């Protein structure tokens, strides 16, 4: 059996069946990356909720 067979995924995209891929939640991340994500969350919440409350 050939380990380098090309298969199609559910969306019809070709992928290499031998790839060792990780999904994003399984990837390691640093405290710095988590802090940046939290800062982006805070800015997004301010834009979505803070600005309408101030202007409303």
C-alpha cells in the first residue's frame, strides 16, 4: 500500500494522507500569545458593546 496516497476531504480538497497535522487547539502557545489574544478580546468587546453604550 502506498503511504503517499492523495485523498479528498469532505470539501473536495486534495490532501496528502501521510501528513501529520495538528489542529489549532492542540498547538502549544505561550503566555505572551494568550495575553495578546486576551487584549484582542478586550478591544473587540469595547468596540461591540462600549461604543454603542457611549453613543446611545
